[in-house]
C-alpha cells in the first residue's frame, strides 16, 4: 500500500542530533543503535522493539512518538536498538535457527557494551516491547546484562501467555507453514505477491476470515500473531495512515522463534530452548530462578485488550510480588491492545506519561 511516509525514515524525531552506531554480536551479526540526543543527560533511555517490527515503532512521524516524548520530557539522550529480529535486517527471513537465548546472550550485552562506550556509567533505562521485552528480561534475569536502572516491559515479559487459539497456531503453525505450505516466513505484503503464488494464496485465504477492514497486511498480522480481529491493536487507537502502512511497521518474519515461545508457554515461564546447549551454558534453565536477586525495578504495562499475550504481565506481577514484594509495578492500560500502546494516536496521552513517571522515580 503506497504511503507518503518513507520507510525507515528518521523524520519523526525533530530537533535532535541523530547518529548511527553499528556493532557486532559475539555470534557474528551486524546490528545497530541509533542515538537521538538534545544534549547530555544523567539518564539514558534505550528502546527495544519486538518481533516483526523495528526501531521504527518508536520514531513514527505521523503521531507523537515515544522517542520525541522522552526528549521533550527531559530525557535528552535516547537510543533505539535494532537487534536480530529487526525488520531493518534480513536475519529473520533468512534460514536460521536463532532462539531468544541467542538474543539474550549475544544481542543485548553487545548493544550495552557499545552504548556504554559512549555514555559511560550513566543510568540506563530500558523500554522494551513484545519478544524484545521477553528476551531483554531474560538477559537481565540471567545476569548477561547488568546495571540497568529500570526496565519497562510492554505486553509481556518472563511469563508469555496467549489465547487458546494462538496456542494451537503456535503448536501447528511453524511446521505447517514450513513443510506443508512451503513458506519459510510470513510477509504482510503477500497480498501484493503475484497471483496464485503461495504467498498470494495465503494472503487471500487469511483475508476470507478477516472482514474487519480491507488492509490485507493487517489481516496477515492478525494471522501471524494472536487471536483477534484485529489481533495486534485496536483499530480505533490507530491513525488511518498507520493502519494503511502496517506492512512498513510490522514486516516479514520467520517462524522459528515461535517454537521457543511455545516452550515457555508450556513451562509457564521463560526457559532455555535447549537445556543441553553448550553455547548457552551460562544461561539458566529457568529464567525466574533468581528473580528475588534482580534489583532492577520493572514497570509491567498490561494492555487490557491484549489479544497477543493475554494477561501475561498481570500474571508475572503476582509472581514477582512474591519474590520481591513492592519492587515492581503493574500498570493496566484500559482500551489498549498489544502494539497500540506504542503506535497509537493517543499513546502520548494514555501510555507514555506512565513510563516517564516511572523512569523519573528511578532517576537521580
Ligand atoms: Zn485492519
């Protein structure tokens, strides 16, 4: 769908110096941090996207985005990460067997090392979404990253829970698509594929079940993640332009991470994908094992209309309250779904102030 907004544009953040910082992971991937600064600050904020998206969810020009909101709120040094799930990189649509353990072990420690090279020992606050939030939380609770002043998790963290229909899809979906349909990944742009190709047929088949709007990329996003019409957000919370360019914001993504998420859902909390993996020997089998020892306070944002990760964050908050009473906070978000707390037209009124308030209370 044509849009006047360029893909991957940085125009959504005005009056900031923007610099790009490439770095490499220990297992050989090139990743990138983008820094938006209006001057030095004792409190640095790092933004972490989710699966199928990229740092673009924090810098969209059509609404008051989170990066701008933070800069305007006095947090004048904001960094946005693109890690291996990012739609700005090819990694997730290539043939791969990466798990969230790889991200926890390789991506975030390398990102923090690059960040620290520039900001030294200033306080670093992290705001993370979706599987970026799950994997960053894993990295933090495993001790692979340390010295984080606060962590805000949107939608989900260490206890992924999904609606029953999603559970069925997670169980059958990856093998069905890879072996039966023959697609290694799902692309929201399949609606634009040549007629009668596998991608085109999948798009048409999915759209038969989605009469709630006429944007096929929106239907494929619902198919890929969650159980709802739509699943990822509430239509009413999006600007029309955001809805129409959904394929720019949530791109193509592979299926293997779903297998790890399924294991976590079965276990009831974040677990290592392969308990016997030598490469991941430094990671715990149960990421909640040392929950009481983790000093970083978490803000768990819990959208009440979450059709992707259901009540994951309220559930985790109960567990963490037992491990470390009073350390972590739960913030229900009435009227919001999984992704609209970040990309919604009124997120700067309904959601971002809660994040800013939380970070301010853990600054200075
Ligand atoms: Zn839609």
